[in-house]
C-alpha cells in the first residue's frame, strides 16, 4: 500500500461515518485555548466545511480558499469551502453544495470519507468538517463574490505539529485571546480553519494513525 492509500485508509478508520446522525454539540471550539473566557449559552447554527484531500502529485494536498475582500465578515481570511446548512440538508450535502457554489467543484470523483469533530465558533456556528478524497486535481474556479483565490496546501505541512502554534490578539479592555495558527508562506491560516485542522490532527494521532503521508 502506497503512502496516499495508507492515509486514505487511516482517515476512513478515524473519522465518524458520513451518514451518521447530525451533531448537536461541539467537540472542539474557539474556547479551547481560552478556558477562562465567557462561553455564551446559545443555540448554535449548523454549518459544514469541505476538507478535500487531493491525492495527485508528490504528496496529498488540501484544497483551501482565501475569502473575498468584499465580504461583510472574515474578509481575506483563509478558509475551507463551506457555510451554513439550508433547511433539510445534511452536512455532507451542504459541504458539497458550498464547494460547488464557491469554487465550482463539480463533485465528480469526490469520495466522502467521513466527518471530523464538530467545532463551535465564537460567532455561534456548529461547524462539521466533511473530509473527502479525490485522486486527481479537480477543475475549480473561484466565485468572485465569495472567494478571492483557490489554492492547495501540502497535507504533510498541515498535519505536522511543528507547524502549529498558539498566537493571540488583544483588544482594549478585553483579555488576551489565543488561537491556533499555521502560517504557510505568505498565507496566514488561523482561527477556526486552523482549529479544525488541529482537531483533525489530534483525532488521527489518538486513533494511532500515521498523520503524515
């Protein structure tokens, strides 16, 4: 079994089933690194993101986006394709739909492997990561209203704990807040996106899997 096939097998073994029940509570959150922060009691809005692992090339890579500078929030940030669920949608349906709308991913050849840890964001979303696999680099194009750029990052970089760091910000009158960050060249991967990747790394390590292909 080659390294890519071994990684795919490890992911399928470590993730929750894609057809399992919808998550109702978060396993990880923006509050994990800030245990003293006030965590509001609220009804979380369901959302999903697509973590697409691309097997083609020297080593597997992960599809990512840079959000448009014209958006009302999180402008210019690095993200996965994704967004809130429409009524009646499953997290898999939502992740694939958002990827189609944001980067024109057709879905052909995309194999959903399973679900990662549900993640609570500071803005009140319960985000379920949908991990999928594709053998060849897909044809994609950014939707200008939502996405400024589509690119990919080596899986081994994202899953190497040496590249994970805890950064922080401070606002006047507020405590220091910490978050995960994984700077990659000129791209600053941080916040929810980095937190979801760190959770996936930890889940694979806990399962005994080789996290770097």
